[in-house]
């Protein structure tokens, strides 16, 4: 597995553990443990698939590079 180099001021996403995806669909409540879905992975709702979030704001990096 490739290790991600995290820039200063950023941290690995705590929800997806830096994977960018999660198994549980984002529309399910936290306590639901069983569901049926044809999708096997869903974009992380915290980091939006970017794998890292800003330590201060908790937001993922933007696409324009001006974070």
C-alpha cells in the first residue's frame, strides 16, 4: 500500500482513514449496521474523496489549490 505524504497543516481523514471512500452509504444513519446496495464503496462525506482534511477547519482541500 502506498503511503500518503501529508503536508503541514493537514491530517489524514479520520472517517475513511485516508482512503477517500467508505463502505457505508452516506444516506444511512450511524446506528444502521445492515443494508442492501449494489455499490461497494462510497465517497467519504468528510474529505470528499481527497483523503486529507485541514487541521483547523476540518475541510478537504479545494480543487483550485487555494486552501
